[in-house]
């Protein structure tokens, strides 16, 4: 085995030394220990790989990425403008990816070695190298997806309107079909609404409603989800207003805003279970406790959600969790 063959093998040697026990690397490591030039090359290679691995670990994963990926996997094939935006972002992102310097030469060298191989160790080396490049390709694809999802957020969040508002004619005329409604993860729905509620001046509530019952009648005329039961703590709260809205991928959602003494503003959100990908994970309102409530650091809302009948409910408030749980 010469230095070229050893470098070919050792270029796939993991920086943490996890491959040291594998027989495929035994001769190459032995040669690196005896050959100063090869040993220095290996030390530099491992340091570079370690730095690359650390850089990947430092890439932040966007909140809700897992739920968004699952939602895409569950997509029913309907046409949506959001998908067109993502296609454009993905195409542009892939076009900007440049192959590592020297990749072509390494591939050609690998092909030449495979064609001229006569020993079993060279066959194994080719398999190890193939695994190495497939792994790098998979990592690169994952990083590209993370970056694209991160970049897509400001594009998908429209500032002055609720996204994908259904044509008024389809609301007034029941013979005109609604667009096919996709499904969305609970976490994604909560985050979208929390982002919108962070700037309440952008949400134009119907404030000409004197009570929760009037709000329910209003939502019913809009053919939006109507709550069948309010939490006990909201029954004596003052209704501020209500609004029929849509999530980014078209799911109809209802918003009722209350003013509760000791808690301040409490936002109740209602959505059909059929619009959620993971509705089965929701528990009943009776199961809500301090442990099941959680906070969003980005929007400063405390959140609780549950299911009753064919509806899912979410409460967002900036009151403390120990006070919010008293609503139930």
C-alpha cells in the first residue's frame, strides 16, 4: 500500500477515532504511523473534519421544523401557492450550492482505483469511500432544507392580511366548493397564531359583539369553527371581539378575545380536528394542568391546548401559567 491508497482510505476516517478498530483501516493507519508526511496529512484531515462536524452541530434548528416536515409528508397533493414559493426557494438554494473543491478529481481517482483494483482491500476501500460521500451528501441536503425553511419564514408571513382568504363568493354561495383544506400540525398552528397576535393591531376584530354567544353566531355565519364549550374561567370574562381567520395553508380558524380580571387578555382559538395532522395527541380539557401548559420565548405567550368533540382549542395569554391554569 502506498501513500495515495492510504490517503484514499483515511479520508473517510472519522475524526473521533471511531473507525480505528475496523480492519479496513489497519494497514493505512500503520503506514501513517511510520510515514511522517502521511501522519501529518492525517492529523490535518482529522482536524478539518472535526471543525466541519462542530459547525454542523452549531446550525440552529428552526422551531416547528419537524412538524412542518411531517405536514409536508402528509400533504394531499392539492395545489397551494405556498408550495410554489417553497419550490422557488428550493430551486434557488440548490443552484447556489457549490461542490467541494477537488471533488471531481477525487471521484475520478476513485473510479481509476476501482477499475484497477485486484485486491479485496481496494474493493472494501471503494465501499467505505462510497459510504463517506453518501453521508456528506445527506448532511448537505439536511443543512440545505434547514436553511431553506429558515429563509422561507419571512416570505410566508404576510403582514397586512390573513393568508389564503377564501373568495367571498364561495362563502355566500354554498354551490361553489371550498378549496381543498390541507392539514397542519398543532405546534405550527399555535406558532402562526402567536406570531399574528404579537401584533394585535394587524388583526381587525369584530368588536360589535356583546357576548360570547353573539360571537359564536357570527362565526357560524362565516362557516368557521364554533366553540361548543368555553373554559369555566372564561364564562364571566368580557368579550373584546372575534374574528374568522385562515392559517397559512388554508385551514379555517376562529379567534375569540376576552378580557379576564387578574389575567388580562386571553385569546381562544378554535379549529376543526380534521385540519390537524396530530389531533390524536391532544387531551381533553379536564386533563389540563400546570405541567401541560408551556411558554413561547419568542412571542412571550403561555399556551394550553386540548380537544373536545370535533374541535381543537388553544388558549394564548401573557398571564402567568399558574394563573392561566385557573381558567380550567
